[in-house]
């Protein structure tokens, strides 16, 4: 199984792209060094989501990077991906763990210390915390302060990632907070060159955050 490393966590957005261009961009991000890929599809039917998951999974397996499915445990199980990410309105982590098995990756969204502790106690492997900045994705976001991010990182022993409007020019706001990594959508997905964008973000993380 591909090694779980949440350092540079790439979340996809296919809404503006034909399938071939979308897959090209995902592969470019993989070539650029993303360490985790989450397929996020809010609008597709279950069957369409599964078909795309199977195609993206072929790419991530080629680069030995785990594929996480957003929200939908059924799609993750059907595509036999390495993981699933669950929001506060999705299946509870403990039920997903029972269905998905002990060796799969389960992530959870947490915006408070209470949510973080609950996810950890139910068996989550990592947390996504944010949004740190407003985002351009079509996802309902509530801004999370860097102070809250810091509290969550110190409250649980599992990795916590910052998410929300982050890019190579603004990640210095996270300096000193013991995050495990950064989650990005637009900074890579919408870049003219996703491979270069991933490389530059990775370099900025090392330089500014020592990650």
C-alpha cells in the first residue's frame, strides 16, 4: 500500500475541465510531488463519481500515492481506494472504520477541539482543519483561526493539516504551528502548470514552515 504522508495534500476540482484535461492536471500534480490526492466531487452521480475514481486511482497507483475519496465511503469501497475523508455531515468516523476496515486511511474535518477529539477517539487517522482563508471552491466554508488550528494540533496525537485558500505566498501564517501538512485545491488545480505549482509549494513549505 502507498505510504501515508499528508505533507502536500492535493484536493481535486474537476468542475472546469474536460475529463482528459482533468486527468492530465492530476498527473502533473503527482509528477510535481504531491504526497496525497483527494478526489472531491460534489455534483456527480454515484456512478460517475466511481468511474472517475477508478481512472484517478490508476494514476495515483502509478506514482505510489494514496487516493482519498471525499465524503463517499461507498465510492471509496467500490473503487478500493486507500482512504476516505469525512466531513461533519457525513458518516461518523467509527462507523466508517467498522465498514472500511482497520488498514484504510480515514480523515475527518474538524473546526473545533471537541470535533478533533471526537474524530481521534473514533479512529480517524488525520484531520483537515480550516478554512484558514476564504476559498474559491464551491464548498461551504467557515473560517478557522490559526489559534484554533494550533489548539487542535496540540489536542490530538494524529496529524492535522491546514486547509483553505492556502498557497506558496501566504503559508507563512502557519509558521510555528505543528501541522503535518497543507491541503490545497486552487493553488495547484488552477495553476497554468500544476507540476511546477506543486514543486514551488513544496519548496515554500520547506523554506517557510520547515516541513
